[in-house]
C-alpha cells in the first residue's frame, strides 16, 4: 500500500534478536519510577506483591534496525555535533509496525525499534531467582518495562548522544525509564556529589501523544470505564472465550471509530489494516492484561519533575486520551520542555501525521547540538 503522506519512501528494517538479562526492580521503594515495588495484576483482583530482590528477568527482544540513509532534501542541514541515533518505543497493543511511518519520515537517522516484551516477536519476560531453582513468567509492570528499555539501550550501546522516543503507553515507559536513568545533577547538589553521578543516559526524550491525564477522571472517565470493563470481563471468561473477546473484530471497529480523526480514505484504510494485522499481536491474555494495567494506571506527569533533560512533547490537538489542559500542565511540570501540537489529528498521530511528527522531532534534535 502506498504511504505518500510520510513524504518519503518506505524503509526496510533489519531484524536483530537481542538477548536481555537484567535485575528485576528492587522490592522496596517507589514503583512509579520503575525502581521500586513491582505491582501484580492477577485475574479477578488488583493485588500488589513484592518482587524477589534476587530475581532476574530475561527475554530476547526483536529489534528492527534502520541504518541512516542519505539526507532527504527536506531534512535539516547536518550539524557539527555527534550523529544522533533514535530508539523508538511503541504503544499499548502495538509493536514496531506502529512506528514505521515515523521511521520512514526520518531517513537521515539511524533508528532502532523494538517490540516490547510480550508483543509482536518479543516473548514475555521470564523470571529466575538465585533463591530458588524455579523459572517462570514475570510480571509485566511499568517498572519492568522501564528496566527492559535500559537493558536494551545498553545492549545496543546507545549513549548520551542519542534520543529516546515513545508514543502513547511508550511515552509513559520512556518517562519512567528517564526518571530512573537520568542522573543529571540538580542545582541543590554539591559539586562533589555531582561529580560522583553517572553521565546522563540520553541527550533528550521525545513523547508523541503523551499520556498526561488520569483517564478515570473528568471527561475521559466514561470511555475509560468502558475500556476497563472490557479488559476486566476477559478475566472472568474461559480462556477460549477470553481470546475471542480480546481479539474481537468489534473491538477493533470500536477502536477505529473512536480514535481515527483523518478523513483521507488512504489513511483510514491504512490504519484499519494496521489494527487488523497487529491489534492482537500480544503473546497471551495475562501479559496483555498486565500491560493494560501498567498503561492505564500511570501518566507521564508522575515522572515529569524528575526529567531534568530536554523533553519534546508532541500531542495531537484532538487527542482522545488527554485534554489540552492536561498537556499544558505536563509542559509546566517539565524542567526543560518543548512542545509542538499537531493540528487535525488525535492520539493516532503516528499514523495520521507522521511527516509532521518527524519534522518536530528533527527540529528538537537540532536544538541538542
């Protein structure tokens, strides 16, 4: 299918399977930062349990690597700074395909796009413990997703010259990870303390359609409550019926009807096709429910004040999961915020406005030089 609205030809990625093995988030502290108590979402209950401090988590991440191409005619002139590489993190129920149009629109950048654990071609996280011989499925929490990004960045040898990008749920994962890994010294620290801190992990963060609002409040509540009932209902059904519900074409149709803003036939057809192909690309219902819990119970605002590095916010003006006031409040909370609001699009800006999103990211990266 032609994708002319990216303003660039489609790029072909090279798949790399990257083994990840990392310590589970610690069993004490604040789970919101991805460094503390992990939360467990089990069938029929909302139970919190401590993770074993000796636990390690592992998987093999499927990562698509896009080497940089010759700069496009519309690209910004090359700077004197280091070549910036990009790591793109997709949203809930998505995989690397969701970021493809933005990748296409950034031909001058070297880009890495993984499937998050439990989605696409990346298996769910597995746990092993030094205190027992047992192995088994890990809990997929915001903490573990943030830690998996750190493990992946280390494995790909991404460093302080590079930029981390997240869309939707990916924006929360990126923010949680950034709050954990950003070690820039605050103004209140002594020079000696600042010198002992590690270098900052990233040159900057970019958040597309960032989640700024608690969706269970205000005008967002009715829609959020309906979605919550949908996912909770799947827990009460036999496994085969639960799969049928979660993969229902009706659920895809409702998603399309409520989220698509564009009226361009080519774009509408593309989005519907993407949802048909990849909406059900999760490993199993339990992993999906855990990811839903992580995506729906957190926002970027929880981590904003800890992100003492440049952060680009790119919301859609008609975003269905955040309000304009919520986006403005998020901007005010960030110490080094830049914002570009995309008109005539909503939460699916990565499908509807990839060229505009890419230009915003390109301008942001140029300010980092």
